[in-house]
C-alpha cells in the first residue's frame, strides 16, 4: 500500500460545493473523488474510474450496524474485515445503517444513512 500524505488545497467555495455534490451523488467522499480525478488526469484518462478492488466492489455498499464491531474498529463487508472510519469523526450509532463512501487500502470510510 502506498503511504498517504496530506496537503492544503485552497478552492473557490463554489468549486468545493460542486465537488461535495458530485461526491454525494456517487456515494463517495470528496477525498476519494479528488484522488480518482487527479489519478485519471495524470494518467491521461478522460473519465473517472475507481481502480482498486475495494473501490470497485465496496464504494456505495450499504453496511448494517450488525456488520460493525465498534469495540475492535472493524467492519465486515462481503465476508472481509476492514478497519473503518466514520465520516466527520461521528460516533458509531448501532441504530443506523451506513454506506461505504471511500476505500483506502484496508480502511473504509462510512457515512451514516438517515
């Protein structure tokens, strides 16, 4: 797995809003969408395509709270256990279902479904 890094990116508010809307339409995080857009641009691709197995198989997948082991920080998706983060660092709520919005290596980012 590639090591990850972070950097600050300043954008006009309207562009940020458009990115957030597009990510939500695709049930992805803004980070996942941006990473795909940048990879595709650098590879000369015109369409954004999720490349990893996890992105192809898990992004958009609904996860019930029964599949989440909050004590150990694991979520089971299609029979495979992954570490997870909940969007916006929200606490786990056993009464909610979640949707996978990003897959980075062995870490899935989940968004609560209201």
